[in-house]
C-alpha cells in the first residue's frame, strides 16, 4: 500500500493505510476507537537521532506520548520535568523553513505589508493572515497566488505600478499558481475544498490589483469561485482543514466582489439573473440585522441593491431607460438605508465593534455613505439615463468626495483602503474643480496603499474625461466602446 501522509494519528502510529474519511476513518470506526487528525510538521525529513543535529537535541516528555525537542544544554538536570516547570525553546520554529529565501521574503512581506491593502482595521489583517497563511503552506496553488499578490505590492512600492503586468517574476508566480490549481481541481483529495476557493479569491485579487483590463482574467476567477462554492456546498459540510470563520470570510468576499462587479461592470451577472434581482432588499429583522461588513465597508442590504442595479442594467437595451417600477424600488431601498443610517450607528458582525475606536466607527459610517451615493449615481446614470449634469447626480458626487475627504489617509488601517470604487464612480460624473478633488484623492489613495489598480482607475478617468463623446455617454458605454473589462477596486 502507498504511504498515507494525511491519515489519522492512530493509523499513522500503526503504519496502516488510512482512508482519511472525516470525522472518523474506516479503521477507527471499525475498531470503535476515537479518531484524531493532526498536522505533522517534518523538518528536513530525517529523525533527529539520525541527523547532524542529533547530538545537540534531546527529547523532553512532559506527558505520556507528548514531547518536544530542546537543545542539550537547555535540559534540566533531573530525568523528569516537574508539572509546574516552564520549558522554553532557545529558538522559535520557522514555519517557512521549507521555502527558499525569495519565497520567505514574499510571505513575510505579505504578513507585514501586502495583507493591509484589503484590510480596514488591524484585527481584520491579523485574522486574514491567521486563516490564509497556514492553508497556503499546505496548498501550492494558494502559496504561489499569495506570493504573486505580495510581489505586485512590492513592485508598486518601488514605483513600478504601471509595469506590474509585464514583470516576469509576477507572471511566473501566477503561472505556477494556475498550474497547481488545475492539478488540485482534478485531485479527489483537494477538489471542492475551501483551500481552492481561497486560491480563486487570491488569484482574482492579484489580477484586479495588477490593473487587469482583459476579458476573462479577474472575472474568470470570480466565476470559478462560484463553481467551487457550489461544489463545496454539495458535499454537505465545509472542508475539514478549514475553520467556520474562514468559510464565512470566503462567503462574504464572494458576495461582495459579485456585488461590486454588478455595480460597475458591463458583463452578465455572475451566478445568473435569478441571483441578482432584489425584492425589498432593506427588510431586516432583529435576528438578521443589516450588518455593515467590516471587510468591504458597506452593508449587506446595500450589497443586494448593487446586484439589483447590475441585473436591471444587463436586461435593459443600451438606448433605453430601465423599467421605471424596478428603478423606483431600487432608489427607494437606498433612500431607506440612508435614512436608517442617519438614525442609528451601524451594526457590525458579532465581535467586531469591540476592537474599533469611535473614530474608526465614524469612518466606516462615512465609507458606507459613500457607497450608498455610488448606488444612487448608478441608478440615475445607468438605469434612468440622466445626464451627468443632473442636480441629483452632482449632489451624490459631492457627497462621495466629502465622505472620502473626511475619512482621508490616517495612521494605521481604516476604510480608506476601500474607497477606489466610490471615488471612481464619483469621478466619472465630476465636473470642474470636483475632478481635481477626485484626482487628488485617488493619487493619495495610491500613494497610501500602493495598489496598481488605483493608478489604473485614475488613468481611465483621465481618458474618459478627455474622450467622452458627450455628457450622455456614461462610463459603462465608454467601457463598451473601448472594449475594456475593468473593475475599479
């Protein structure tokens, strides 16, 4: 039989083939014995007693069957270790020891810097790293995708934002991730796991952050994530290697990126029209409040409105206004959300608000307000076909700019990192000096978070302002004419 590297502890200790069924493998089930799975770290692939470090190490057993290795000169003089004794290792174990120097550098940069570019507060950054990095160390496709995302950020830090797509190292990392991704999709052991969904998510972010404009690049990864979610759910439970918190994060990422795609993109709704339409999107109950998602800076109900806007725009012929009743319902939903936000502070997911300061909560409120007015602009421009000079459009433009200026760059992480989308939407309709305000805000945002796609967004705004046929040509129609597939994120 082939050797089992993912089997349970009992099968490994007995050197038996394990079928790796969860939560109880076949052998343990037959023996009516508790079944336990644990990750076994192998450093160097050779037992300490037979390695060149063997003379320097000794095994300290602190309970039956449980032990650690320590250096010989750090050992106690007695044969047994008292229960109250504290055993310390002279050096911490390096989880990246199997990686080469370049790979270690990229992962360290992700942990310290690149992970901040999609985080609105320090607690979120730590949670993303805690969930993502251990899984990446066990999943080659996710590891290379994470390193690519880190490399993209490093290029931007070196003022190379415009050259990211042609950087050979980044192209190689993306290619390696895709190569392993295809293999893992075909493997029964990994197919339909949360690790692959995390890979799709990371590849998507890497494509978007790099400033991708080609069809079937970032969009293909979102559609792939949608297919993976269907596969995972068909299994009846989540991946054994994934935590419930990680699954919730992936679900929230997917819903939000689909919503942003619907709000600003020109393609068909991801997941089909039946997944995008809304009916009384703002109706919530005490049991299901309208959470302001701290990962994305806007509320769950507003996310549903974004999807409704995308569905209505896709179903409407290019030279016609959308169905008036549907547009009125969408606008009414946004107005209700604005009124509700003015009456009470936002509700965050359980456990989030305790880690936020008063200023942080205010910035989240302003960020959500900027997204609300982004929805109003898209309703007026994409669905009602009103000109950019319409007073209702210009009121929302100024409101987005004011909210963004109040949030502004600040020490530490904040919702400032999420403002590319509303600033771009406002910029498309901005007039006169408001264009300069948007230009300065986007430039400042790029200088702060160093995401090449922010610079790409500003570049496209300059093109749109210079080459727009007339004020009736919306950004989406301009996008069609230029044959770009772009999302301002």
